[in-house]
């Protein structure tokens, strides 16, 4: 194994982690149609921090995931449209849900 100094090891690990989170977020939205803090908000924050530290982030994937998350925010305009407590289930009449 090639020995790397710590900053290179950290940068390589962060680069792999960003790619994994982007793949996971993209996979989430292939099957789910609601906003998820764990699959949208937290990865988006991690990608921003990665960018700030010079870790590569696939901007195309990031933009698609941000748009998808913003398009699928819960309908809070009335009590009938409020998110259900049941994970992944929508209340009758609601078009969106939040986990």
C-alpha cells in the first residue's frame, strides 16, 4: 500500500464519501417522492462543506438533488396537508409527505 500523508488520506476519504452520498441521494429519489432530511438536507450541507474545503462535488448531481428536494417539500398549507407521522405514508388528500 502506498503511504500518504494525513491531508491526502483525508481528502481521498472525503472524495469517496461525497460520491457515496450523491449516489445514495440520487437512489432515494428514484423510489421516493417526498423530502427527506437524511437523504436531502444533510447531504446538501455535507456537499457545501466539502466544496468549501476543496473536495470535489459533482455539481450536476448536487443541483438535481437540490431541485428534487425543493420540489418535494411537504404541503403545510393546511392541517389536511400536514405530514403524517407514518413514515412514507401520505394522509388522504395530501400529495406530499415528510420523513
